[in-house]
C-alpha cells in the first residue's frame, strides 16, 4: 500500500507541473507538444516532480506572508483538480515508453520501500517539526529566532514539508525526500540509456560505478554516496540538486553551447538549490559565466518576464528571512540588520561560530596537522573518506582502461571547470565538512573524470558495458532502502508504513533531559519542551501589530 501511495504522490507532482506547462502553452498559443520539450538536452518531463516542489515551496512562502500554511489545503486541492483537467487538453504523449515506465513505476516503487522502519532525525524533532508547526499555525512571525535561534535556517524545504502533514501521519515528509532520490536515479538512468551527450553518458556511468562501490570497503562500505537519512532532513535534496545543477552547466559550457532558455532553466534549479541551503549560492558563479557567454544574445519579452519573476521570488525569500531572523541570509552576520527590534546579530554570530566549530570547518590560522587529525577521526570520517579515496582510484583505473582522451592539452573551458570543482571542495572544507553536507560535492568530484573530452576505446565493447551498467544501476537502486525497510515491507506489504515517533528518545538526550519547560505568552509549539531554547527567554517580549506576531 505504501508503494502505491508513493507512486500516486509522485504522479501527483508530475501532473501538477505538467498541468502548469500545458496551461502556459494554451495561454501563449504556441504550437508545441509539451512532452517533446527539451531543456539542456534533456526532456523537461524528467524534472516535473522536483519543479512541482519548487512551485509548491515558493507559493507557500508567498502565501505565508498573509495566512498559515494549513489554510492552503483547499487551494491546493482546487488547483490540482483544475490542472488535472488541463492535462487532458493534451494527453501524455511521451514516446520513450521504457523511460516512462522506469521513471514513474519501477524506480519510485523500489525507492518507496525505504518508508518502512524509519523514525525522525534528531534535528527533525529539535527544529524542523516545530518550525513547520509554526508555519502551519501562523502567518510569518517577526523575530521567531528569538524563541530558538536555529529557526533562522527556515529553508524552502520546511515550507514544502509543512504542506504534507496529514493528521498524525508524517509519511508525506518522507515522500518529499524520496522524490529527490527518484529524480536522481531517473536522471542517471536517462543519461545512461538515451542521452546524446557523451559527457552526461560517461558521467552517469562513473556515478553508477560510484553508487555500487558504496556497498564495499572499510567497515563494510560507505564512500559518501547519497543515502537516505531519517525523516525530515534536506541534505540529500541539497546534494542532488547541487550536483545536477552544476553538471548541466558543465554540459553546455564544455560544448560551448549557450542558449537563453537553458540559462533561465539553470537559474530556476540553482535558485531552488540555494533556497534549500545557502551552500547553493556557489552556483551564482557558473550562472555569471553562462550569462557572460550570452552577452551578444537578446532576451525576448517573455524570457525577461520569467527572469524577473525569479528575481521576485529571490527578493521575497530574502524578505522572509529578514522577518524571521533579521538577516537576509541566515546565519551570515554581515547580512543582518541590527537596527531591527527583533534582530539579534550576537546570537547569529554565536550560532555561526558554534556550527563551524562543531563541523570542523578549517581556518587558515589553524595548525593543519592538528585540524586534520581532529577532523579525520571525527565520527565516520576516516571510514567514509578512505572509502571515497579507494572509489576515486578504482574509477580512475576504470576510465583509463575503457576510455581514451581525444587530446592531451586542456581547453580553457576544461581548466575553468576543474577550477570550479576545486572551489566547491575548498568551500566545503571552510564552511563545515560534515559528511551529510558533502553529498553533492562527492558526486561532482566523481564527475570530474568526465570533463576531459574522450571516446570509448572499443565502441562495441562500450555498448555491452552500458548494458551491464543498467544492471549495476538498478542493483544500486535496490540497495538504497535499508535491510530493515525490506524486512518491514515483506512482513506486511499491504500495510501503510508508519514513521516511528522517536520524541521521547530525543528528549532523553543528555543535553535535553533536564531542560526546563519554557513558555512565552502567545507562542505555539509541536514539542513544547524543546520549542523555546533561549537562556534569556524571560526577557522576550511578545506583541501583535497589524495582525502579525512579534518576538523581541
């Protein structure tokens, strides 16, 4: 039953965004087949589910300026029914039936099994559920970070998830997460099987091998490949979107193929990545490079309107941040407005410093050997990074055996591509090299093997290699759900999976066991004991002005 529910959930997102595209086509009176639209050399329908989440998240941000998100339920129902009818105006005509079946049935059905045996992530109970509860119960709150500073993260993932609470079930939160996994594997499978871009095909082949190697190595494996965490964390989504945004840029950049539509699409998915996590702001550099390549091309009126709409969404996102935390980009102190009554740049700076210390962020003033020793022996770092290095060596040997460079000299674009990857790696280490923050970085480093223009040493053997890679990819997809998930599914396949409530386990955590239950008049919480975490909570003042809540 859970598999069926997720298939319907993924199809709902697919049809939601497809309906928007069909509506746009009808309005513009363009003579095109929606399902034939290509963007960046890829079918647009590959992106429908994640673009639907982008749409849902940004609409939720806009409406939350005026109403609680729980009040949007009826709006989403009516909108979906309208768009469902619009879909019938142009029935689905995707010619590639193999990919259609794989992307909407086979891959999501396998990934859905991961729903069994899950519980909430520590941070989900500590922060995410409480913040989502605020979003559901109240319109935007001024100074919400004064109750708990980490509410300042307030990324778009929270706004998306806040729409998918259903009574006491949080299964929808996990469904949102695995939409990104489905999208990732669909992307890899499409490029392996059908892409005309050798860069994307070779890249996908290397990523497939990397995903398989994740199951072997020191202490049983784990090499940094993206994996399903507990419920409620956006790290996998960030890594996947960052990786795909960057390699799509590289695909155009390495071929010197620059178009305005591709640029606007890259702006869209890059904005989404930034809204998921500020690390995505690094994508502004590839976007600037791309824009400079378009300086001789003129944008049409419709393209300018679309670009301005993205700027509008960016501004509203910054405004939301400013209202909640007093900062345009949280937790960067330099973007905070200290003259706002609800702003507290001191708390923001303390949080930023603490997070970087806890995550072993590197600083030039540090003794490198002491830092490295502390970092590599923290958590699972030694195991994962050792396995990642082994994977890099193995994939290098694989590429040397099966591919041959077209030329030895590097082009300017290839040099710039490598430098961008170096920049991404350095930024990762100076902002906090936590393993779960590095999913996108690991994938991009593996992708660097595909930058240099090359060809297969033996074309006939290469085609056989591609067929073998299909098997390896689907084996890796099958290994994505954990063993306990398969056990839970096989024990009762018709039962709807239930997310385990690990609240008490969380509250028994040492730093929270004796936490005083705190209340501020007018505040609301999902888990009252941990909702208000501020030593100076007694000095917080609450007021309402123009129908909005203020915590100062």
